[in-house]
C-alpha cells in the first residue's frame, strides 16, 4: 500500500539544491512492527544481525536471506521494548521479507504489523556541524555516533554515519515538519545520493533474491554476525567468509550524465578491445547532471578498469573510494 502521509505535489516542489544540512522525505521507505512473545527469538533465526545485542540506544543493520543465502532485504532494526521490534527498509524489499516472515511465522508466537499508515520516514544529511544544528532544531540535543539511536518524544533517530541519518516519526509530526518552511527540505534523490556516497544501498524489486550479503559489503558495515548461531542462509554466508567463495563486491561509480539507469541494469567492462557484461546496478540517482551508482562488480576491479553503461558507450564511469574497508 502506498504511503499516504505526503502528496506528489509536495515532493515535486522539493529541490536538490542544498549546500549544507538537509532533511528529505522518504515515502518509499516503510516500517514493519514485529511483536509477540517469540519476536526476538524468531528474528534471531531469520536475520544476519545479532538481535541479542540490541539496547535502548542502538539499532542494527542487517539482511534477511533465503536458504541459499540470497537476500530478500537489507534493513535497519531497533527495539522499542522486549519482544517489540521495528524494521525499516525500502518498500519493495520490506514487502518481500514480510511475506516470507509471515509464511514461517505461523509456527511461532509473533505478529507483523505494517506501519505505513502511522509512521513516516525522513532522511537527513550534511556536514557534521551543520547536521548537528539541524538535529538540535528537531529536538535531538546530543551528538550521535555511527550505530547509535536516539529518541525525542515519539521520534526515532538512527545515525547511519556522522553525516547521514534516518528519522522515523508519526504522520501528524511529519505534516508539522513539512509545514515548517525554515527547515532545509530536499528531494529524496539528495538523500539517496548521500546513501550511495556512504557505500550503502537497498534492494529494489529487480535485485531482490540475487545477492548474498557480502556482495553488497554488509560484512564491512557490521551487518553480519559470524558468532550468533544459526539463521536462514547462514551456511552460504559463512562459506563466503571462511572458504573465500565470494568473488564480487559493491562499488561506488560516478559519471557526468543526464541519465538515471534502472536498478538491475548492466555495467560493462573493457577487456582489450572488447566490452563485456561485468556487473549490475543496485541503486542509481542523478543529481544536477551527476550520475551516482552503486553496483556489484568483480572484486578484483581497480580504479583503472574501464567501465560503462551499454546505453551510453561513450560515457565512462569513474570508481570512487569506499568509505570503509572491505574484508
């Protein structure tokens, strides 16, 4: 079901022209509440992250895989109280995971409650000092570090990095925020650009069920626990780590272009005088004629590798440094 908290006309008036901190509505992201006496135990058996490490002041990034280790979703998860959890993800992947969780959850005391009619999601970003001031305006007075979560009244703030955050609030509060013309609102594409620049991604419909977590660098984002015990797909995920089976990784690419290729589109690599398919786009965004991609490629590519989009053979893609170290 489409989120109802923001209108298309409001989104159309938002700009990418922001120089400092910004706040962007993210109506394509939803929250799922998972609760019941077995909620924590059940999600522990279904996800790559260790649910037992949740506290009042953190959240977890993780993945939900099938039995072959291929991901249904990449998500952020936090605990509101014991056996009452919230999962935030892009709508396509959250719906895919919810369908699978419900299928197997009939054997456990756990319930799944979509929250798109109650909760709204915003993305925030910008230089640390400017972002800190913006967060202070929103009621968050203490600076956060990567991986931390803060609560202000009913609002939840997840710090993905010191320059990149998610805000979860009620529809009523979201409407109040959108009415505050002094806030530096930006289009959702501005947040997605920052998301890609942080080396992070989410799964759109075209890429669900195609990749194991290490192919999207989740091990480098502390989104996989190798000590937590059994979960769905664990055997394949562990094999990738301990047997060196993984030969692919996610990379940040950029080009001067007016296009925005779809998720699932091909990336080509030059070999001698020929070009061949080398990988696939996970997310893409174009901001001010600057195309930014995160794509899965062979993990032996280098910044000197010549890469392009098949539809734009004369435009070469430039590899940008990842903000973390691949393991």
